[in-house]
């Protein structure tokens, strides 16, 4: 599998893989780093993962009608600081997520420059607010995209009158397949984010094929209507499910899990194995449907794991998915 410095290029002719590493709780960094190093060493040795993806964990409220969070929120080490710790041991690509809407715009601009120049990170995912009904003081995702692509990557600052060495950010955003609305539908949101500069999307975790296929179909049609020939990449997010605890937390996050899927996985003697088989079937359906799109999108996969207990299952899932070819 050929890797390049551009994860979007990487998934143009095969299904590139991202693997999420959740930064540890503050005060527990040394212990968790040792555990992560053990698993990441195996992951990079046994699979062709293209980049490690570090989310920014916020203190969020319940998003789904069902499910529950069993452990209270605790502040975590920032993704870019933890990336620095990991990169001392592993020479691979890193992607960090950052919520842009909660920060003063000039401070966000400074954060971006520090991230690029001091932390040597050039792949970022800008994330929006928890609720569309809440007012935020910072930049929207589209505004953050434009700040990166129209200014920083062009060697200009927006909030200070000075030129700089151009950054070379590759820019991602989030897509939510279940966020289908009559007023401002998810495909429209994605098109606006793409027009503003998004190179790729990572999805909310999916557990079935119908919802993401519907999004793919409608977004691709929208791209065709707008005569867009070089679409963004989409990394579909999967997670291994090994217990009721996983299902509860995913539903608390707002992840859609059909009742039949939960019963099929948790009712088996080996839930984790059945979960991996289910995920592989979903990924195959997405890859097959990709060929029917009026504007095919480069596709990859993002693997998220629920706690260290599922890290081994995550490695096995990476092995299942890494050979899932997606021809451009």
C-alpha cells in the first residue's frame, strides 16, 4: 500500500485508514502513554494505518435519546500536546481535532500557526459546536476553513497585518449521516464546508449502511449539480462493540444503532467478533455503492475504539478494513 504525505491522495486508489487515539485524562498521561505505546507499536507493525487521529474531548451533554455515560467527564491532555508525546516514539502522520467555535478568532489564528510551526502538525479537523441552537463567540466551521485556506495557507494573517511563511494544512471537517433536515440538510452543509476549503470529512460512527448510503447518494448528486469533479474524501468511522457498555455510550453520543444490530451483536457468544463481521459487511456495501455514484468520492475508514479494552479489537478491525479497495 503506497502512502504519501497527503491522506486525501492516499484514499484515491485504496481505502486509507485512520486510527483514533483518545488523549489521556490530565494527570494520567505517563501511565496511559505506556499503554498506548504498546498497542500503537503493534498497530503500525501489523497494519497499514495511514495516520493517527486524535479527537478533542469536550464536556458534552447527552445527544441521543437512549444510552448513558457511566463515567463523569474529566479534562484531558490536548491533542497537539499528546501528539508531541506520541511522535517522539512513532514516525507516522497525525491528525488533530479542534473545536473552533469556542475560541476568539485572533486566538484561533495564533493557535493554528503554533500548531503548524511549533508542533509540526499539518493535518487538522475543525469541529463545530455541540448544538446548532447555541450561540458561539468563535468562528463557524466554514469561517475557520476560510481562515486556513484563504489566509494562512496563502502566507497571510487575517487578524494581524503581516505576511507569514505559508502553512500547508490539509483540512478536515465532520459529517453526520443522521443529521437530515428539510431546512439545512447535511449534504448542503457538506457542500458549504467543501466550498470553504474542506479537503476531507470524517463521519460520526456508523453501525449500518442505509443511512451513510443515503448521504453519499444525495451529496454526490449535489456535487454533480454543481459540476464538481474533484470531490472531498470521506472517512467512514467504525468502532468495535464488545459489550452493552459500548452500546450505551455510543447511543449517549447520538450514534444510531438499530435494535436488530444490537441484539445480533450482544446476543452472540463472541460480540466483538460479530461486531467486526458486521462492520466489514457495512464497509463492503459502502464500497460497492461508491461505484454507482454520479461523482465518486475518495473513501477511507476511521477506526475509533471505546477504551483500552477494545484496542485489540480495533487492531483486528484495521486488518479487516485495510484491504477494502476503493477505485477512484
